[in-house]
């Protein structure tokens, strides 16, 4: 099964540097790894075990990047990418891999992080919860804009700009907006589009003045709905990019907290109050902690009508150990870098009965779990949830209980 070419080599004055490789394990950022003449090469578009011809894209001090141009011995997990931009655009790393195998690879990423970083080789990691949509799921797009007003993305290795007229990861509502903006945005260099997949509401930032753009722009916020609750989300505020999976995560968290109805719940790194709002009807009280002023302003609007939710605008690590009462259950949903050491120390000193830790970075999660499980907690389960099909990214829910 050879001779499978998925995209042409870049046009350049000099001929491309092509080499033949046997691909080894999957590496970070979704690339496969290979060795050639003592050089470690990170290969885009490969699958472990394949024999391929690659084009060298970039050589740096600590990294050599390449991409597959011909799969001479193709993996049975290889499929034809449906996007014509695949390879030129690096936003999708795994569109050439059968989706069921993507889920296996993501579970393996979690297991390897727990073993190598967390030093936890025997952790119960469940099968990955698949996304109901493997294309058309993203509710947020960030575009680079060229001087002629073209919108597109920048290849992470070659740094070349690629005009994109339709991104297959984006919700159709975003692609419709893209069609209205394309070629008319020369007044800015970066542009963000956010779309409410359950509401049809949208946000375009920055505000555009061109008369050629028929859409309203410059909105301060837009509205999305999860589980019949409406959420206001400002331009700088974080919100999960896969709306159906965000709804499912809310349900999965509720199931793992084993709620009776009278608990004190702390939602740390609460963002716009998503989990606080979804859990409020099932608990006694929720304290939502968030340091972002923008997110707190959204959260104040989102908790309207919920008398048992209290907002705290503060850094989690500065207040989590000073609460007047130790919470029964705690939700941790920190940024990609994970929790600050001070937050983990406070939890070890005053441990809640249960914790659900939501993480989008297996390495940071493994590091923090090693600390928590070295204290008064035992890890019950890690449940990976795929919010990012066609990419190497994976979300995890880790459930811990107090010993």
C-alpha cells in the first residue's frame, strides 16, 4: 500500500530535501518520531510503524521538523484527510488517522504522562469518551489576517501563511461568517470569531469598519446555552470550544461527585461559572473562585436566579486555604499549566472529601496528581474526554477522594 501522496511539496527556489524514514512512537504535538543519521526528526502526518518519505521543513537547534509526502508502507489506521488544507495547515495533526485509533492514541498519551511525569504506572484510565462530532465542532476561531484582507492560519513549522476559505473543524456558523469576512479585513492583523452553537449568537473581534463586511462586529460578548442554561461569554473569557462535549463534561462531573443535595462545593478556576451554574440545583451551596475580572462579570450574569452561588474574584491559590469551611467537594479546572503549588499545598492541609480535576494537559495533570496522591488523596479514576477530534489534544477528568 505505497505511493500515497496527500499534499504537494512547497514551491520554492531550491528542491525539497527528501529522506526515507521508519516512524517510531508518537511524540508531543501529535508528530511521530524518527531517527536519521543520529538526528531526531519530528514528522507531521505519520503513524507509528510506517515507512515513509518525508520532506524536511525546518531545522533548529533542538528540533528538526518534517512532513510525510509519501506513505510507502502505510498503516491500516491511515485514512484520506477530507480537508484540502491538511498538511499545509497544521491546526489538525491527526486528520489522516482513523478516529477510533485517535482515541486509542490519546489514552496512551495520558498513560505515558502518568507513568513518566506522575510516576504512577498503575492508574485506572478509562477509555476515551468520544466526541459526537468529529468535524464541525469548534465554536471559536482565531484567524491571522494579511495585508490584502485574507484570513487564514500560519503553519507552525514553516511559519507560512495559508488562506483558508473553510475550516472543517469549525462549526458551519463560523464558516458562514468567514465567507462574509474573507478578503475584507485588512484593517487588522488578527481576528477572533466565537459562535453559539445552541443559540446562533456570535461575536467578532475587533470591531470592523469596512463597508464590505455585512455583519455586525465588535460585540463585547455572545450567548451560548448548555443544558437549557444560557451563558454570557465576553471576548476575553474562556469557554470550551466543543459545546456538546462541554455539556457532557458537566454531567460527568455531577455523576463523579456523588452528590446528596446539601454539599458545599467549591468551583476553583471557575471561568464564567459554567460548572457552578450546572451544579447549583443539585447542591447546598457553590463558591466559585475566578481571578479574571471579565469572567467574573460574565459569571454574575450567568448565576442570575441562583441564590446558592457565591462568586469570589481572586486567585485560587490565595484563597483556597482561607475559606471559613472546608468544602465537601472541589472542582479544579486550572489553565493548561495546572495548579500553582500553593493551591495544592492548601488542599493537602485542608482536604475536601472529593475532588474532580479537569485538565487539558496530561503532563500538568500528572505532575499535580503526584503531589495530591502523595498527600491525603487516593486517585479513583481518570476519564479522558475528547473535546478536540483530529488533533492530539485531550481533556481529562481525574476523580480523587480523601483517604
